[in-house]
């Protein structure tokens, strides 16, 4: 079993932050949305899940999904 310090696993934080930014944008709170997006980008440290060797198809699909979210955010 692999143990992961949840502070190092930022996927949930990143996706929740993006959702919050979208909600702020829809509410017309553009500065708040911009601040949230900027904060979420500081969490990113390279290709998603790149430090996990051979995670299998499910992990590779999740990594692609996260990378696409990052690209859409930038």
C-alpha cells in the first residue's frame, strides 16, 4: 500500500478551487474568480501524477483529466 500525505495530493483542492472560481465568475465576482484561479495555479508543480510510476490505465486517465483542467485554467 502506498501512503500519500494528503497535503501533497492537490487534485481535490485544485478541482474544488476551479469550481469555486467558476461560481464566482457566474456571480459577477471577477476579481474573486481571478484570485482563486491564480491560487489554484500555485498548487501545480508539473505534469499530473508524474511522480507515480506505472499507475495503470485509471491513473493515466486521471492524469490526463487533470492536465486538461490545468491547460484550460491557464
